[in-house]
């Protein structure tokens, strides 16, 4: 199956400025995603969609193809769906390449399970589903233990009295490690522009990852967590003395 991997990295960020270019164990955050994309056996072509000059320079230096993202697709409100459709159009404009599937890789995820990209593409190919995302267990952040606050009054989000974690129904959260979609499913986004999740399709599937297996950088705390995870993977030792 011919697959295009799209590394997404816009310049603006309200949570953590220049997060793709911050140094993490000696190299920029986004270079880890470059490495993940190159290591994935299933990606026949990898492009970087960005409006950031710094990201563009790093991508070119790494030998990766760059798609210049237009201003209207580089805002906080622009959808992943629209960015992916733009990437499809740009990579196939000359007619020399036509992908059967596309993989979304967020540039601010320096920690991913080693095989998660290939596992998602494999599931997409074997099942013929519309999309595959990576999901990790939510752990103690379970909705059954969450509440709303009306002033100082507490109202449980889910009524009940479950007090043991072992008794909670397993619930999972997309961890940002990978999204794989079929060509047909991506094109749904063009016919359903008001639904930013239309490109996930109808038959949506998931590959399970473990908590901490992927780290998405949106805050300084995330950066420290990623540093700890990468350090342990590199040395086999925790950063905690």
C-alpha cells in the first residue's frame, strides 16, 4: 500500500511558544518525529507541512520534503482534516504519486512507541477500515471520577460509587502518536467540510499503547516528561536519583 506520511508543525502555539524547535536532550523536538517517520517501514513518502521557517530549515537539512502551508491553514482553528487535504493535493499535483493512505504525525510528539506507525498502517491495510488511531488508557483521569463545579458545589460527571480503580470500565484516549486514514476516508472531509472529524470515516479503529508511551509537547511540564522518558530509553536508568 502506498502511504504518505505528513508531519504537521505550524509556527504558532498558544500553549508553548516555538515548541517544535525547543531543545530536548540536545536536539529540537521535531527532529524526533523526523526520526520516527524515517524509521517507519510503511511510509513510502514523508513530507513536512509547515509555515515555520525554523522547521522548514531543519526539514530540508534532514533531507525531507517540505510543503508550504498557507496562512489560512496555520491558525489555531484550522482543522487537521483541511491540512491533510492540502498535503494530498500538493504531493499529487504532478500526477507522479498517488497514495492509498495517509498518516498524520504531529511534530510535537518526540516520544512514540517504536512500532506504532507501522502497526496503525498494518491494521488499516488488513481490515480495510477507514482510520486507525493510537489510544492509551486514561488511568486515574477516568470520567467516572470527574466532577463539575458549580461555584463551590460538586456534581459528579458520572453518577455512581466506584472507588477502586480495578472496578472502572477501561477507557482510552487518543495519545497523538499516530493517525492513519485511507484515501477514501480522507476525501470524506472534502464532501463534509463542516465536520472536522469526517476524515476518520465510519469504521474507526485503534491500536493500544501504554500510558507514557507517547508524549505530546504542549506545556513545559510535557517537555520535562519527554526528557525523562527519552533519557530512560537511552540509558536504561531513571533521571530520579
